[in-house]
C-alpha cells in the first residue's frame, strides 16, 4: 500500500469478505451459500483526514477516504468455500508492527454472511468476482483516544 503524500491519518479496517461465484439477484437467505465462490481478507483502508467540501457540510468524504490508489487490498488468496466449511467461525485479525490492533471472529458479526449476500442482491445485481466486505470489527483508530496511524514502511 502506498500512502499518498501529505496524508497522515491512515487507518485500518480488517474485514472478512465473500467472493461471489455466480450472478445473484433477489437471492433468499437460505440460498445465499449457492452464490458464494469463496472467501478472502480485505483491508478497508481509510484516510481519516479525508474531509468533504465545506459547501457540502465538510463531513466525511468516502471518495477521498477509501479510494486512494492501492487502498483496499485483498488476499493474498481466495479460499474456495469447499475448504472453509464453517465461515461463520473464522478468526480475523490485524497487527501493526507486531501489535494486535483488531481481533475478532465472523461469529460475532451483527449479520451473518448469507444475510448480507441476500440483502446486497436485493439492492443490486451481484456478478462473479464481486466482493462483499462484511464490515470491520472494533479496534480501528476512530475508537481510540490515542490513535496510532499507519505510516510508510509499516
């Protein structure tokens, strides 16, 4: 990941992600597993210093926060669903310079991955290769009194 020049509030959000295996539209929860190819890790990198135009309220601007070149890396592997029989019991964690910053389990998510695939498919057509990032557990800098941001070389 390359941190853009002048950006100094780069945050992490480690997320477990579903890789869609076939076109999905209006999929019921009970059928959602049939549309999954596999699973991967996703780092939903956030530039917390990215703010919107003052004319538009000056609030968060997800275009700036989430979309710098190289942000949002995935992988390095996709695990086919056949090799992960219980995806709702997977530990996912993030360390920065040897220190654990996030540590959770997919079983602690508010909605399970089948509910999320169903919900997404009821709002847009999912295509093979699409990713559904399932959300970040606690532990990001936005929750910390003394944030430690990602720096070049970390």
